[in-house]
């Protein structure tokens, strides 16, 4: 009974209930459309199907022994390393599973190198300034003539990274570092009449990825935003 009633008093589910009552009271088509959109976007059963389909589309392949792995950067500064970067580097160490050479593309190399060597003494690191965004990173990879066997990024970036691999004609396979975003939400009997905030986060990240790539496609021929990064100390 607790699992059934407790989610109903969460703020986002009170909003769902309020929308339903407003629809019944005012009988406006616009309100019904808003209710349907809010429910479908927040419903865990539907969102889990989306998670499953996306995960299947970016399914990882096992790394062959002796392959070259390039880890894409995940922001940060000259002194700080974000959690997503730590997750990627930890995943990279797990995947190579032994002595190996890793390439890292990021705007600020030192925090990445320090963290990687702190968790594994078996890797040889080659880090270069890839620029401040993924598009610059790929332009830099292409300009440097690099052809890594595998490129590692976060799962919610993997689709966009796959498109950039194809656009630049690289032979690389894309590996996705797992994040909380695509882990299925527990869905029991109550998930059919409640919404979950994590599902809104899922769709917002997917929309951000698709929108970002759409802007790249529309502007790549007449802007210099995506030029290769200037090389130097980072």
C-alpha cells in the first residue's frame, strides 16, 4: 500500500492530478492535450521502451585485444574534473583491462591524466587539446590523422558521436559509458497512473543531443565554430 500511495503525493504527480481535475472541470481541449503530453512524457513504462530502443541502437561491441581507444573529454577546467569524465576514464581502464595506451581528447589535459594515472599505473596516456566541444574534438582528430579503433563517450552522447564518426569517415566503433539516464526506472502497477521526473530528464537530454546535431548540420558549411582546436599546452 505504501508503494501505491506514496508516489501519488509527490509534487509532479499532484500536478498530474491537478491537470486531470482541471480537464474534468473546464472541459477544454487544450487542457486535455496538455494532460496527455505531460502523462506520456513522464510515464515510466513508455520511457523504459525508449531507453531500451536507444540502448539497442548504441549497443557496445567488445574491444579486441591491442586496440587503440580514444576517450572524448567531458568538460572540466584546468584544476577540476567532472563526474562524467571520471566515469569515462574508469570505464576505459576497465575495458582495456591491462597494460595499454589511451588517447584522450579534451581542452584541459592535466586533470584527466592525473586522475587516470591515479586509478591505473598500467596505462600510457597521450592527451591532446581537442577543443571545447565534441565537434571541435572530431575536427581535431581528423586534422591530426588519428584513426582510433574505438571512441568512448557517455551513453547519452553516443548517437551524436556515431553521426560524427560517419561524417568524418573514421573507421572507429563507438563505445558508450553507462550513466543513470538510461537505466530503466522501476515500473510496477502504479507506474501506469503516475509520472517520474527522471523520464523528463531522459527526453530533455535526447532532445538536446538531436538539436545539437541538427544545428551542426545546418551551420557546419558557413561557420568556423567547429574548426580543429589550436594545439598547445593544456
